C-alpha cells in the first residue's frame, strides 16, 4: 500500500521495470493519486497504466510486445481502409471513469464510425500471464468489444451484460469466434499474418485474402 504519489514514484520496484513485460502492482492508490501519476507520465509513452478500485498496475512493454502490437494494428487498419470503414484511431489513450473507479490504457483502441469518448474496440497484447483482469475494467467502462492476443491467437469478447449474471467469469463479455463490429474480417487470416515477421510480406498475404 502506498500513501502518496511521491512514495509511489520512488518505489524501488518501479525503478526496476527493465525486464520485458515486468509488471509493477500496488494497492491503496486513491483516484487523485492515479490522476496525478497519469499527469506525471503524460509525456512518457513507455508505460501502460491500469487502475481499478485502488489497485494500480504499471507495465513497461517489451520490444517483442510492441512489434506484435504494431503488426496487428497495421493489418487491422489496412482492412478498415480497404473496406472503406470509417474509424477513429485512439491509440493508447487513457480511458477512465471516476464514478466506476476504473481506468486503462489499451495497446490500441478504435471508435468505429463517428468519434467517441469510449472506444468501440480495444486491443490487448499479452506476452506474459498475470496482472489485472482487463475485461473487468473494460466492462465497467462500457467498451463493446475487446480483442486479446495471447499464445499466438486472438480471443474476441463482446459485451453482453452491464451487470454480469450469465458471463460471470468474463465480467459480462461473451467470447465469440468472429467480430460483431467487423463481421467480415477473417480472424484466422489475421492471426496467421500477425505471426509473419516481415511486415511487407504480412501485409501482402493479408490483403490477398482479405
């Protein structure tokens, strides 16, 4: 538990986030401290900050993580352009609601169609296991669809319940096999092309099958 922003920023564990995907988690962080930390890190894109109910997680993404994320984002955006689907990329912008005591910085997120404060689609790339349950946070924020890249595949979740009753383990999200936001997108092809290390080859193969 931390009692001040200064204590949080000076925590020795935080200063050692050099190992790829090493996560720093602490408790007892109030909303004001969370907001102050976001302001402190505003010009530092190296960290991803997640918050829920006084629990704070800070992650320093690895190069492998960023490479996978970038390739996935490139292919998704190529698809959106090819299909003439209007969208607003929101990057890793902080999505938060004080009343819900939740905030997150997705690896990437999009508003499909018109611009919105809350994205329609959030993307998470998980290289290691553990950490905060992002679906619980996205459910509180009302994000319609979440895609999670893990173990060389995409898991897609669509929000069904504002108050989870049926999909308790996934906090109101139902796992789906194809996107309801982008129903014509070939998820299997996307998964295959994300794993091609040459970006140009990945784009070529993806666009041939898209």
